[in-house]
């Protein structure tokens, strides 16, 4: 007799909902600070180049610490790391609040606090991203990632206006709200840790079965040391993540494309923000533009759960990259806030579907015991050029002007589209229901 398994109901998975609250609270803190720092830097220094240096230094710090964060996520319980990351976030957000209240925000103090908060994200956010695989089953991963994209869109929607409103009162108020967000993230991470991980969300959850020992690796994957008593070796563990990733034709070739499109698109948005501030637009209006982008992303996120199960991940990715690239070209020709909102809103419409499909497939294809290191390796490679984005924006505005700087960004985006169209492995990525089957053909037996 054949037993039909009922489909997993994501919104009845209480552990996923708890994880979502924790991750969302942390995300709101990051959105507020990410909005406030560039504007505070411009207000304090009145120099786009110096603001670009602060942004670049923070991104470099995050990239470097992300490598260590992947190792931590595979060595230690991931939910425990989520708690520690939130506690450290409380301390750092409190320190930022004190600096703002005392009038001690300068180029140097902004640089230091931004680097420290970026390092916190690098060390601990990988664990939170990886923990979802212990909570959500593979056949629901695409929908979970689509829901996460909706959450991210809501943060984008709220982060800009809220950040502009808080910053209008003072940087200290941004710090206070950040501190409260990290407090909520810590409490919900603690609640999640008191239960036991299960992909079904039951009350009678099972303990986490896979608890890899440092550097033991997975015997079925290439490049691993399978010695049971292997001594912990951070360099070897880090190398394992990159080795596995580059051994996968379905994943490795996509990373260069993601790196280039991230650089071009984010540099274009940063250029636009810097230019608006230098033209005298108030912080609240700039935040409203961010909210407009968030509305468009939220609309895209609502559609994403319908597209991901029906359209191949490769097709969605190429379509999303193409729309974003065309929009960046158009962005170079518009200057009024409402026109900018319309153009950037169009640019991000398909990004939730793109992100949900690529991140969902990545989660399904990656072994649990390697997920932290593979996640950090993919993050470092995907964001490898991101520290250049604020430098392109800052120095580009100074040397080339707004239009030509954005056109340089558009050229980068078009290169990414051309590489995506020519990538056979990317084009072959299927719909959500076939991810596990597709990924299995690349596993080493």
C-alpha cells in the first residue's frame, strides 16, 4: 500500500517561525545601520570619498570574518552562535548609542564601529543562515526562501523611512532601536535553543543528529580529510568549503556572475544615495526611496512562491539579472526622486524570485555538515568585489559625475548577464521539486 505524505505546512512549523522572528529582528538592526552609516558619514565628513572608505572597510571586515564564521557554524551548534551574535550586537549597538549621545561620532569612530558591526555579522550570520536547513525540509526550502525574501522586502520597506525618521531625531535613536532589535533576536534565539531541532516543527523534536567534528569532513565529498581523530585545522576546514564548492559545476560557475552583478547593482544604488545627499535632499526623502524599492520587492516576494515551483531556477536568474541591468542603464538618465523609485522598483521586481531559487537550491544541494563553510565560501566569493562598490560611488562622483559613474555600473551588470546566458549549468537549473534530484547527479559516489 502506497502512503502519501502530506505536504509540509511551513507556517505551522513553530521552530521556523521562531527562527524567522530572530533573523528578522537582527535584519532590521542591520537595515537601520546600513541606511544610517552612509548618511552619517556624509553629514560628518561632507566627503563622498571618505564615506566610501568607511563602507569599503566594513565590507572587507565582513568578508574576512565570514570565512571564520563558516568554520564556527560547522564546529559548534548554530543556534547557540545565533544567540552569541545577538548578545554581541546588543553591546556594539549600545556603544554606538553612547558615542552618538556624547557627540563623539567622527570619521574614525564611525569607521571603527562600522567595522566591528560588520565583523559581528561575518562571524555569526552564517550560523543563522545555515540553521534553517535543520528546521525546514528540502521540499519546502524554496518556499521558505521565498518567505525570507518577503521578509527582506518588508525590512527594505520599513528600514528606509524608519531610518530616515530616527536619523532626523539623532543618530543615538538609531542606536537605541538597534539595541532593542538585537535584544529581541537574542531572546528568540534562546527560545529556539531550548527546543530541539526538527524539520517538521513538532513539539517532540529530535536532537540535531549531525554534529561534525572539526576537520573530519564528509567522506563522499571531494577534498576532505576523513581521519576520525584529525586535529582541528582552520585553514584545512576553510579549504574544504571552497574545494567542495568549486567541485560542483552546478554552483561554482555561478559565483563569478553573482560577484559582478552585486558589484554593479550595489555601486549604482550607492552612487544614487550619495548623489541625492550631496544635492541636498533630506534623509527622510532618501529613506522614502528605499521604501519604494521595498514595496516593489515585497510585490516580487508575493509572486515568488508562485514562480519558484513552476519556473526553472536558471531561467528566473537570467530574467532577474536582465531586468536589473536594463534598469541601471535607465537610472543613469533620471534624477528626480519619483523617477528613481520607479526605475529601481522595476529593477528589483524579480530579485526575490531569483534569490529564493538560487538560495533554495544551494541549501538543498549542500550537505548539512558542510553548510556553514560552503555558505561562507559562497558569500565571500559572491561579495568579493563588494568593498569596491562604495569606492566606485564615492570616487566616481568626485571624478566622473553621477551619470558616467552609473553607466560604469551598468556595464558591469551587462557583463554579468552575458556570462549568465552563456553558462550552461546555470541555464539547466530546474524547478523546486526537482532540485534534490538534479543536485544528486553532481555528488561524488
